[in-house]
C-alpha cells in the first residue's frame, strides 16, 4: 500500500511539473482572397491572468509576390480589461532596400515575416484584452497579404533565442 501511495505521488508531481509551462498565445487571421482591405480591422482576444509573465508581442505577416509595397504601416490598439488603452503605430518593412522579401520562405512564393512590436508586455489584469490592428496603407486593396498572426512569447524565450544567435 505504501509503494502504491509513493507511485501516485510521483505521478502527480510529474503531471504538475508538465503543466507548469507557460500557455501558448498565437492567433491567426487568414484573408481568403489574399487581400487585406484598408478598413478591415483584424481583432484578437487574449485572456489576462494575474501571474502572467512578461511577453514579447509579435505580428507575423504572411505575404506573397503580389504585395508590391516595401512596407506595411499599421496601428495596433491594445485594450485592457480595466479600460486602459495603448496605441502603437508601426511601419513593418516587408522588403529590403533592394526589393527582396524579408522573412522565411514558406511554400513556393510566400514569406512569413515576424515583427516584434512590443517587448515585455504583461497581461496581468484578469479579463479579456482586445488587440485591434488597422491597415494604414494608402490603398483600399492590398493584394498579396495572405494572413496576419498575433503571437505573445514569454520574454525568457526571446532571451534564449537571442543567446543562441550570438
């Protein structure tokens, strides 16, 4: 009986240690027509938790050769459950000065470009955070944008990645 209890305690400790990983936050919005129109706001909802660790906030833009501009200007609004807001205006450079695409090649002719727009953000207020991303290009139609993903990585993951790149 004593061995049985020790075995159960060991299994419980193993399961609790495995559940200690930070939750993954990644959401994607795919444009079926591969066209992010100017007034089509991309929206994400994130649940805040009291003991949340700081996270780096990334946008991952999947684009193809139909997107001719070098940059993608966006406005990002973060609304927290307590009513506070943070507005971030960024220009994401999807092409290098020589017009070659930035990011990882995916498939035959699409690229994923990851852009960190906020470092060490904390989702510590319990409730739902709203992330709203507006396209600020001068054109109504923007063919070539296949998807916009939002990702929140624990800051420690970024530091580990930075150390690997050294």
